[in-house]
C-alpha cells in the first residue's frame, strides 16, 4: 500500500540548535519545490543526529527525541520542537537562511547551551486523501539503530555527504527516508492489538492485505470483486467471504466508502473542480459522480462543499 503511494521526497534543512531554544514548524510547499513538483500531500520528518529535543503536536503528549532517532509526522501537522516546551516558540520561517546553490537551507539558533542537530525533510505524493495515512497517529518515532546497523550507517553516511553538498545525496537520503517511514509504519501496526482495528487485522491477513493494497493503490480503477479475486489468485466466493469477515463489509462496499471519503476530503480541503474529483476516484463523468454522491450524502457534491466550507470557516 505504501509502495503504491509513489512517494517522492527530499532533505531541505540542516538545523544547528543550542539550548535553550523552541521553534514552531510545518513543512510548506516552498520547501518541496526545489526537489519535486508541489505534492498534494506532505509527510514531514526530522532526523536528530546530535543532542536531543522534545516535539509536541497540538494538545497531545510531548515526544522525546534522542540522537539517532527519526520522527515522522504522517499528516504534516503543525508542531513545536525545542530543548524545552515552556519557552515561547519562534517560527522556523523567521530563522531559515537560504543555502548556497545546491546546498541545504540552514537554521542556526539558540542560547549557546547543549547542541542539537536536526536534518528536516519531507515525503510527498499526489493522493489528495489517503485513508491509510489518516488512520496513523500524528507522530511516529523510529530509532534507526534498531533497524539494523546498515540503516544507521547508511543514514549517517548520507547526512555527512549532504552536509558536504554532494549532488547525489539528497535523492539517496530521501529514498532511505522512504524506507524508514515504511519501517516506522510497520512497527506501529505490529504493536497494535489484533482485534483493535480492522485495518490492522486486514493488513495482517495475506489475502485481504493484498486486496487493500490494490484497492488503495488504484482507487480509480473499475474494480469488481471478481477482478480483485483474480489479481490475488483466489476464487471469487472465497475472497468475498474472507474480506467481509475480516473487514466487516463486502469489498465493493468498502471501495465505494473509501472513494466517497476521499471525495468528501477533497471537496472540503481543496478547490479542485468537481469533475477532477470525480475522475480521481474512478467516475467517468461528473453527472454519474453527482448522482452517486447524492445517494450517499443526500445532497449533490457542490451543495455539500458549500455547507462544509462554511462550517470550516
């Protein structure tokens, strides 16, 4: 499912921080543009190579991050980083110094106490809404040393190369960050109780897990239960029964619900034309999408968008 997202990414910032310090941050489109066309969805991450810091998202519990750990924000939430969180945060935008051509942007900030170094980057894709990302917590933390010595040594080598402004390093580090993100997600899912979440149960089942990957990776494809069973090489009846038992609803009903969830998120959070949203989730015409959306929500998509944009405002 993660491979189907076709993640791209880059490292854009080297932060040299000394205690006491506190920064408010969020990866913006301008951070991504040197590496890739602006993605519609951004996953932010920070890799602490020296020192330690604390990260907090909204009203959630703070997360302690030590040297050698990477912290991932799957939905790119606004967050605060600091040597302590009882300080008034300064916006990262006010501190960023543009890097030399081909080099990293830089932040040098703090009170000359204990030193912390953080490399900041992003992963992005063009999916406007992803139910899999939506079910993850706001923060995932991964100790790169726990993933094996090759991960730690490769990541440290890449960051050293990057600091030396070698042209190939950003792409290498971004690819490694993709691997680490997948590992962070895998560890999170493996830590969940088997009955605690239908997603967890589904992805642990080899047949249903493959089906979920196909459905979410190709949500606009004209799927049928038979076509999905054929891709997985099981009989239609056996597949339908197994999927319904594990997920709690038949595969095509599940797919329809995921499509409408993606469509409603796009309607609420973007200015995309309705016809584009219809094509994004697999409808061949705006009229067909309008009829289906009205059956599901009781109003056409344009009216639903107006109502929910007013509420959001």
